[in-house]
C-alpha cells in the first residue's frame, strides 16, 4: 500500500525533472546568433536575386555591414552597373545613392529593395524573433537553418530564413519572404566578421 502511494509522487518528480532539465543550456541557434549580436560588423559577398510579378533582378553584391550605423552595398556584377554603391541605415532602410539602376524598385507593400537584402538578413539574425531552427544540408553542407520574424513597418509579416554553416557559423544561403511569398534570395560566396572569425568561402 505504501508503494502504491509513492508511484504518483515519483512520476510527478520525473515529469518535473524532464521539463526543467537543460533549461539553462543555450541552443545551437542561440550560440550562433550571439556571434552576430556581438559583432562590430562584417563583410560579405553574395548573388542576390528576386522574381516577383514579372520583376526579375539578379546581381552580385558586396556589403560592409555595421550594426546600428551605415552599411555600404556595392554591385560587383553585372558589368553594366558594377561599381554602383548604396548607403543604407538599418533604422529606416532608406537607400541613398544617385543611380536608379541599383534599386530595381521595391518589392511588396513593405517596400523592400533588393539592395537591402544582405543588411536585412544580418539584422534578422541579430534581432529577429526565432520561429524555427533545425539542422539541414544546403548543397551538401551541414547547416543550421533558422527562420526569424521581423514585423514590417506596414505590419506585413517578414520572415528571414538563413542557413548557417554548422562548422564555421557563417551564412551559406538566405531568403526573405513577405506574407508567405519569397521575394529575395541570397547565395553567399564569402563572409568574414570584422573582429570574431576569419573569412570563410561559401
């Protein structure tokens, strides 16, 4: 009889220990995102493309990203617009340049410019609300896939998904979706932190 009374209490203790166990441990996503949150900045290159409602746009971009400051985006290709630059501020994402050829218009009601793709992905890694994380290969490379939410200025649902190389912690692929539609993609070819990790080719 005494043994029967002990069983419910033992079960309750096991359930409580199972729920509480590991509560203080960081997830792989938290560990990798800390590097981005603490960085002074980064330099990256990627092939950025978009295809929405007949608007097709593709270019190779180089970006010097500075959290909370001015970020520089430069077109590397196509040759016709190579060298065109834009300055972006992540507080309002306005583009400041004289050449209209870089902008290629804005996408969706949230007015996201293709030129802002790389800075936006970095901002999402730093400050976005984590929705999903799982290990997934991208082109044969083991990655941690993260999806984060950043509500748009016009209340559009902006989701950024980034594949981070599990070994190096650097981005391999990025996607930005507005209201369920992927409008921008980025395939990274190089990435380096200003002050944390050495350059890693993608």
